[in-house]
C-alpha cells in the first residue's frame, strides 16, 4: 500500500502545494483575510495589550490556517477556526509573559488611551491585571458578545469554568471601580 | 451606566484605536507562508541527504553492518514494517498535559509499509502536523515523527523516539516508551491504544 493509497483509505485529506490557496489571486483565502484580519487583531490586542504582538499573533494564526487550508476550507466557518487559533496563541503568550510587572504590562494601554477618561483607563488597567484566562473570557464575552459555550470551546475549558472566570473578573473590576458586582447583564 | 456597560464601552473604545494595513499584512503572511514551505522542503531534502551520508559513513565504518542502529533517523529500508503498517485512530483523553498542548481529541495516523508516517490532527491542535518516517526491528519501533512540529520546542538531543509495541488480535497497537525526549509525542504513543481502522 503506497502513501497516497493509505491516505485515501484512512480518509486523511493530504495537503499539497496545489491544494494551498493561490496567494497572488483574489481567492477565498484573501477574502477571508480581508474580512476577518482587523477584527481578530483587535480582539487579540485586547488580550495581549500590545499592538505589534497582536498583529504578529494574528498573522501566525493565518499562516497556520494556510497550512491547514485543505481541511479548514471545508468548514462552515473557516474564520472561526483562525480566530480560535489567534485567541489561543494570545492566551498562551500572556501566560508566558505573566511574570512581567503590572506596570510593564499596562504601559501600552496607557499610551494608546490618552483620549479616554480616567475611569476608563482605570478599568482597562484592571482588565489588564486579570489572569490571561479571565481577560480572554472578559474580552470574548463583552467585546465579541459570544455565548459562554462558545467561549469555553475557544479557550478549551468547561462552560462552568468559563462562568467562574467571568464572575471573578467582574468582582475584581467592580472593586476597582468601587461598584457592586451585581449579576451579568 | 452598569458595570457591564462600562466594560463593554471601555473595550470597544480601546479596540477602535487599533487600525491595521490589511494589504500589507496579507503580503507579510503570504511571504512568511512561502518561506516556511520552502524551508520545510529544504529541511526535508537536507535531512534525507544527511541520512544518506550518515548511513554511508556508518556502513563503511562497520564494514557493511546494518546502518539502522547508528543513523540519526529511522530507516525503513532494512526493516519489516508490515506488522504495524496500517491506519489507526488515537483518542487522546483530555488530561492536563494533553489539554495544555491541545493534544486531546482524535488523531489519525497512517504507518505505511514504506516506512512513512502521515498524521491528521484533531481540530483543536494548531501546531504543524508534519509526518515522518519509522522503522521496526526486534519488537521496537523507531520514529522521528513530529520532529519539526510538536517536538520542536523540546529541542531534544535525539529527535528519534524508540518504543516497544504489541499487537492485539484485532490489530490494536500498544506502545511502551523505551526512549523519547518529546513529551507530546510520548503522550500520543502511550496514553491510549491505537485502534486499527485500515
């Protein structure tokens, strides 16, 4: 049994250069990139708090998408795949850098928000000080308006764990703002 | 404004400050992807060449003795791969280690009689699913699969793993580690039996 036959037999979709999208033409990959890239960068930015890093991670996610293109292009929502990869890369990157001091971490937020109110800056700083997982849940819940089951799927945790992260994050944010952490609305 | 409203507003305003050049970024991705593919092909050719040279040198050194033992990657030419050849599914359970590297889920791995390994990963896995080669000798299987993907971070001194294997009457394979410096690969080989589907 040769390799190709083994792949056919197992149902594996074998990738080859011909199955990768033609990057020089207006194909579906370019369309996907154009429609999704900026929004994914924004979401990733809210998690990693660094614009260049957000772009790097999002670009890495799209490069990985190209590597899996033959398979992912058959999905109903290929954009969801690349978004999930980017978010997971962001959370992983935050975990790696979590030991940095809070001041170092918050510097990019300060620089980018000269026009927002002191209260917003306080709030963004507080979000920035959350654990990577809590921050990702907050961003996906409040910025992307995703239901918790989707958030859990993206982050690879259970739904109940996702709610725990959200409630702990809200409690912390409420204390920073001097407010009561009432029910999620 | 409620706490939730304030959070939403602050995040939206923060996100709106981010503007990107989509066309320029597309070019960056396209170029990096081409480079990565070229590097991957070059690496494969380089490894193959190194194997040939290594096998030649070792063969000369030992006066024509088997080159399999001393080569830096498994060679299928001198081994009988038929006992393990086939296509298998591996359902990696969601342990802490598996979840950390997004390895949990169903993998499909083909071991061909020619000594090639082809891999199909679960959707959650985002790393490279490069294949590799394997050889079988004396109840042991040696392979370099995942050396450019899952095992890159390990930076193992020896990229080749060695496992003993046993086959059930229905063809299911069970592996036990002899030597493997890559923990992710070890998880795939030993966390659960490989169920033969072809």
